[in-house]
C-alpha cells in the first residue's frame, strides 16, 4: 500500500492510539491499528465476528482467553468469536498490526468491553 493510498483514508483517533479502515465489505473488514507506547485496548469480546491480527511493527502483549503471548513483526494470532482478547503495548515504539474481521457484524455495537482503561 502506498503512502498516498493510506493518506486518503480517514484515521479514527482513540485514547490508546488510532485505526484506519482499509476495506469494509459485506463479509469482512480490514483495519490498520496503531497502539501507542504504554497503552492497551480494552479487554473485549465479540458475539458476531472473529479476528486475525498480523503484527506489522513493534512488539505487543496479546491476551486471548487465558493465553498471554508476546507478538513481534511478522507474527499473527487468531481470535475466535466470543473469546476475550486485548493487545497491549509495553514498549517504547508504536505497535502496528493489521486486523482482519470475519463474520456477521463489524460495527462498534459488537464490542462488549470487560475492562477498559478509559472508562468506556
């Protein structure tokens, strides 16, 4: 993906970093997610979609169910429907990953937050 292509997309800024939707189709959605240093996503579950995360740069601590793993550039992980998950950036550089969602619903209304650092 060229820089010009990425610049055409709208960035959604969040307290933990940002994301850009790269593709939004009927049966899948693709995002580029940036987690800032010392920040983490909410611990959450989805009832209508699974996710696949591919680490582009940085290093992250990823929780999926009871498993906690460290992922680096080139690593990936699958998150089944209904499984609690979170990405955390304990490092000093941005954690960047591509998220591919697959399922029936891709909206924010399919996020059930179990824990959240930002009171959402």
